[in-house]
C-alpha cells in the first residue's frame, strides 16, 4: 500500500502483470532530483593525456575515476605486473557527495620507452586506464608517450 506522500514523490507509476504466474511488477520513476553520478556505474573524471619525456624527466600519466571499485593502468608492453607495481593510487570517498574516487599516477621513464623499442614494437608506447564497478567496466583513451626532440 502506498501513502499519498509516496504518490507525490513519484511519477509515471507503471504496473505490469505477468499472465503466466500472476505476478505484478511495479516500476517507480522518482521525480526527486539527485546527483546523476551517485549510484551509477564507473566514470572517468580525468583520463591520461599524451605526454613527452624531456631529457631524463619522466612523464606522469594521471587517471581519476568516480564510482569505481578498482582502477589500474595498462600499457601496450604486455608486462602488466611491472606497470601495476609502478602506479601510485589514492582512493577515498568525497565527504560532500559520498562518491568513491580513485586517483592514479603512473610514471613512464625513458628506460620504459627504450625497452619498448628494443622489444621490436613499431607502435608508440601507449598507456590507458581501466576501471570497474558493479557490473560495468570502462577503458579510458590511450595516451601516447614520446621523446621530446628539443631541449
């Protein structure tokens, strides 16, 4: 039984009856405004961007996810364990919104690029961020890391 307060807080009440088992399903569409990202699947707030390695200074790739249970970097080197050992992560829940946030940084060194080239890869060194939460998995854009020619 629904009260009049419940009826005021919901619109478009739809009821479907199943003729096979005589089961009734009621779907409520709430008209109460809430933040769209709360309760939804994972999303990227920041994705890794293309970077350059200048002299001996490493490139830092960043990734920030919302509503994810786990997030990690992957690169086209095939050595996932080495990549995951190099990433630095912080996860927390935003006290104002209640949204779980995971921030990741990955340092890519000149040595990483050299090893990639020595292994015979002809494609640029690329990394991306993966995340999952609930029943959804997401993949960020691929960021290319190149040497800078000018000093």
